C-alpha cells in the first residue's frame, strides 16, 4: 500500500475546438495503464466551454495552479499558444507552432510533436523509404511540420503543392534553416495542377491536406497519378484507411496510414511527459481497437 501511495501520477489535458471525440486521451490512458501508471488525460473543449483560442494562456496558467503535468494543444491554438510560453523547443520555434506544453517547476515549455510524430512514424513504418524526390500535399500547419520532418530525414528534393502556393513559399526559409550545411536540398512550390507531372518521377508522396477525412472525402490527387514506384503516406487517420492509402496499396506501393503519425505524436508526448519509453506497437494496437470500436458504433447509429 505504501508503494502505491508513493507512486507518481500524471494529469494531462487536450485544449482545442471540438476535441471531445478525440482518440488521443484514451490512447494515452491505455498506454499509461499498460505501464502501471496512474495516468489521467481529459479533453478541454473550447467549443463546449464557449471559449476562444485567446483563452489558451489563461487555461494553461490555471493548469499550473491545478497540478497538471502537460497539455496537448490543437486547432485553433497551435500558433497563439507560443505567446504564453516560458520556453520553446527550437523545432517548435522554427515551425511557429506548438502542440505539446510541459509544465516544469511552474514554467510552460513548448514542443511540436506533429513534427517528431511524423518523423518517428516514418522511421517506424517505412524505415527504408527512398527520400530522393518527395511530393508533399498541403502547406498548412500540419504540412509545415511534415515538411520540416522530411527535411530532417534527409529528403533531396521536396515538392510542396498547395491550393495557395504562397503558403508554401512562406516555408522555404524555415526549411532551409532546418537543413544541415552539407544537405543538398532542393525545394519547389506548386499548385494542384502540378501534382501529376511532379509525381511521375517522385519516390514518395505525403498527404498533409484534409482531403480523405470523413468530412472531406475523396482523393487528394488523381488516382492515375500514382505509380508502383512510390511510397505513400497520409496524416488522416479517420477513416483508418483513406481512399489514397487504399488506391496506393492496390498498386503495390509501400504505405504509411495516418495512424502512424497519430501514434507517433502520442508516443512522443507520452515520453516527454513521463520520461518513459512507450511501446509504439502496443499504442498502434490500442488505436486500431479504438477506431474499430468507433466505426462499429457509427454503423449501429446509422442502423438505428
């Protein structure tokens, strides 16, 4: 009993709009339980609380007072939260966005596990991915983190496609800053019309756009633009297999579904908070089970 009473406990929160259905809290809690930790993770939904993104600073300060250990931060607070932090990890500073805040000795310290989550997911699922010529779809917040991760992984040519090409142009300085002095890196920016031509000789494709989500169904590129010489990654994990991943798998491409990044983000945050190594395979199995349960419940609702 004395050993149990002395055991460290962890309290986390997820701040953002519409986060109540997120699978991140149960995924964290299940990994905590598997490691025999007292680990509680709660969504703090700005929409339900009728709060704005500007309230994130006040919520973080209350978190210090209430004994929280950390927060994950999501839309629409990832950029504005930087104004309220005491210290920021260089990657998060470079990206201009933070999705993980640790509380240490009353200080708020920001990290970006979008970037590290994609990087660790890529290494875990596609360790031998050819990075000579990669096409990235999407230059928003997630796209910028993925782009930074790809540069860190050693991509030689990164072709960024976005309906608003100026967003990609805004990433160029950041990405060159992320590369090492001896890294031979080429970056080009284009619009969706450039995708088919650029994919012809590409070795990899990453979808960091919302296309493929339940709310944005479909393919982010024309199916006939894909070819068997590509590896294909998606950051969308609901549905578990997007139309893009399904089509690529059918062509024989090596694929990285969006759950790899979701698990990578969660695992990296778990390690930052606890200092313990998470079991990424187990976390992926937990997420698979959560998604399966969610989809089953959805089917039951449709039949009701």
